[in-house]
C-alpha cells in the first residue's frame, strides 16, 4: 500500500454516540474497562444503585472513558463483542461507527490498541485540569484511513499475531507455575546469603575523553 492511498480523517466524522438507558431496570451484567482495553465485571458496590440510569451495551458498540488518561497514559476504550447485553456506568461514553463500510470497527479498535495512541492521548489531555481526555478533544483526533480492503488485511494480520501470542502464553503458563514452585522450594531448602560475596563494583571512567 502506497502512502498516497492513506488519508487522515477526523474521528468525529465517523463515529456517533449511543445513549440507550436501562429504563426497564433489567438485571444485565455490569462491566467496566481495564487499562488493557478489555471488559471486566464491575468492582463497584451496586447496593442501592439505580441501574435504570446505566447505559446498555450491545455487540459492536464501543465504550470509552477519557477519565485520568494523563495519569494512566492510557485511553480506556473497548469494542464489545459479546452477544449478551451488558450495562456500563453513565460516566462512560458509548458510541458506534456511523458507516462500517468506510471504517471497520476492528480496524478502529486496533488503532487504539497501540502504545503510540495511548501516549498521544496522554499528550493531548494536558489541557484538562484532571488529565482527562474530554470527548470533544477525542473527536478531533485524526487517524489514517486506508481503503476498507487494506483495513481488513491489517485486521487479519493483527488477529493472527494476537492468536499466536495467546497460544504462546497458554503454553508458558504451566512452565511458569513449575518455576515458581521450584523457587519456593529453594527458599526453604537453602539458607539466605548476602549477595555482596558474588558481585563487585565497576567504576571505570572515560579518562581519555
């Protein structure tokens, strides 16, 4: 793909907010977003909370939180891919791609999974007293937008590498457990010793400039 094939576009021209509330107070699962942009069951105490004010999240919807972006150096954003409806706090912003023939939701999400995007979010959040990435500022972010076919190719590669990563992590996990158990065994089997006998200091200066 040539550089000339990619145009830079403003986010606000391709996304729109959704704000469907749980007015019937249905007991859907309540979720939040981790720093790694995955969803988790809420850790908030919901006793006495009016869940009718909570927002309903459906498959293909994005959930965004710009709170403390500068502190965490992280844009909290997730793409919900579960068939089960869920609820999020009214403090979150929920939105969708307004034309998925021009922007693939997975491409959009992939772009914001980069450390570079998180650092940029941190950079532009400095205008907020609380280091938040406010919604209007988020809408003004520009992203590169190749053709839908090129977007799909990138998504396919991203998915393939992510699957390989997950497979490797699954294989490593049992080995890590064995190593941790062995280390614990050594802690009880051998007495502790000071490390001073095994290291020495080096202080060589650049005397010849």
